[in-house]
C-alpha cells in the first residue's frame, strides 16, 4: 500500500460519492490507474462497503445508549441467542464482546427514554444476564467512521 492508496482511502472515507475523476485529480493520478487501485482495495477486502451516513436526530433516533451486559453464561448456545437478538434489533447499531469485567457492549439508538424502556424490556427477556447497565450519552464530542491509514 503506497501513498496513493492511503490518500484514496482517506478521501473515500470522507466522501464515498466522489467520482473516479474527482478522486484521481485529488490524488494526482489519471482516472484508469485510480479506478484500478479502488478495484484492488475492494478485491483485497480493504474497502468493505460504501455507505451513506444519516443524521440520527433527523431520523428521530437521537438518544444514544451504551448498554453493558454481564453474564455467567459463557457457552455457544447462549451467545448465539443473544447475538441473534442484537442482529434482529435495528436499535442496536454496534455490538461487541469485551475482555474485563463487562462481557458485552451494545450501542443502541432510540428516539427517547420510553423507546429505550421498550427495548430494555425486550432485552431482558432474551437471555440470562447477571447485570445490565445503561449509560446515556449527554454529548457527542467526536464521531467518525474513518479509520486511520497511517499505520500501513
């Protein structure tokens, strides 16, 4: 991966709607080599998707809740059931298995506290948990979907 690939990645992470011609001009290549590099990044799995980002407030999903889950059930069946629940719930936009004192972390986006309460009631019916804790984001200080490319 050279400086052109890194620059293409940076630009596409900021605005995936840029045309090949615009990208090529910004990185100092002609269109065909730029297009080939993008194709290579996609075929190698470096670029996995090109998406549009939506405004949570305008979609009435502005309450961000970080839900930590602890369980004493550490078996594949339990995890499969819990994972399926998270996959089926549109409110869950991120889901992680963690090390340390917390086993799982969910990032949940809902309109308001009433909607979160409805989500919570569905959650506690899904699996055997030893603890569920919710933290509500008061302010978003930084948000990006762009990954650093300078480590390559």
